[in-house]
């Protein structure tokens, strides 16, 4: 029994593993802290650097494919060419009526939320395939399942994240790489300032969350560590809600 306890604890241990997390505030930081507490060496990559970043920070604009590639190469220089964990968390939101949704906003949302994720999966996947081991965690959304309101580009991008995750899981599960997604519910971060500041919308959202509260970045830490660790070696292609039971209500 003691051996089992020791080995299950060991299976969650990320000591010495390199983790790249895109995004540098909100949910990204909640997951970065979780990975770091489990022993991983975390690197953040984002467009804007937070004040006094707690982890090494690499600047890259994920709406620009050259900048993304350059940023990834810089990360690889820092890690000596190794990457054990990729968390694709950077994302943006744009809200307009569907019939008037500007195509520039559509392009930007799809580029940052979906295409950049795919490109990073390809770059990280190439490294992980050589290692014969790796973990990719994409950040989906409740809007991978629902249509949302005034957010057609975001809905298309997050629906795409769920399907991309499944496609890569099928391709790489036999090669030692697990690809999964976390689907956060309604989380109190800067991305949701507009909803949080609208008393009618925020009350109606809260009333529909069985857990009785909005989620926080810290709520993402445990599920992220699980998917980053050996404990989830037979879990691949899953889209796991982290939502206080919102999805099943
Ligand atoms: N907050 C929620 O309720 C919620 C719910 C479901 C899914 N999500 C998803 O979780 C992820 C993180 O959300 P959050 O709430 O922490 O958002 P946030 O706005 O607080 O953080 C987004 C991060 O992405 C980075 N980013 C944006 N555009 C970028 C670009 N062009 N290049 C590089 N970095 C860029 C920002 O710098 C920032 O660090 C997103 O993918 C979002 O869609 C959030």
C-alpha cells in the first residue's frame, strides 16, 4: 500500500520538466503556478510582459507567425532544446452582433486562438516526438460546446480547439504524446471584465453556476498538473470542463 501511495505521488511530480505556457496573466498564471509547485521549470510566452514576472518571460505576438516562431526558438534556446509540457492558453475575445462582425476581428481571433495554437502544437510536437514523450494542454471553453452571444469568431475558434485536440491526440498518442484540453467555465479574469461589470449578465451567469461562484485562475492549477503529469498517461483527446458543473446543469 505504501508503495502505491509513493508511486501515485511520484506520478504527479513534475520535477525538472520544462513547461511552456502561453499567456502571462489570468488563467495562464494559475496554471504556471500549479506546474511550478509540482516541480516544473516554467517559461511564459506572451505579447505583453507582466510587471515583475515570476517566471522567465519570452515576448511574442501570436497573431504574427514569424514572431511566434522566433519566440518558440528563443524558448528552446533557454531550455537547451527540451520541452516536456506545452500549455496553449493565450487567447482573445471580440464581441459584435454576428451580422456586423468585422472580418478583421474574425481573422485576429482565429489566428490567435486557433492557428497559433496549431502552430505551437506542431513546433512543440516535433520536439516531443524526438523525445518520445510530451504533454500538450490546450485551453478550450464552454463555448467549445455552446454558441455564446455575439461571439461567432470565439465560438468557431474554441470549437476548433476541441477538434484540433482530438485530431492531434489520435496522431500522437501512440508516440508518447498526450494532447488534451481544459474547458474553463466562467472565470473571473480580465477577459471577462465586460461580463463582470454588467450586473444583469453577471447575475444571470452566476445563477447558472451550480458551484455558486465564478471560477478563478487557481481552479485551473490541479487539472493542469494532472494533464501535465505521468498520472494522465492514458488520457488523451479529452476536453475536460473546469466549470463548477455549469456544463451539466
Ligand atoms: N476567463 C474565462 O472565463 C475563460 C473561459 C473559457 C476559456 N478561457 C480561455 O482561457 C485563456 C486565458 O483566458 P484569460 O481569462 O486568462 O484571459 P486574459 O485576457 O486574462 O489573458 C490572455 C493572455 O493572452 C495573451 N495574448 C493575447 N493576445 C496575444 C497575442 N496576440 N500574442 C501573445 N499573447 C497574447 C495576453 O497577453 C494575456 O496574457 C484564453 O484562451 C481564453 O479563451 C477563458
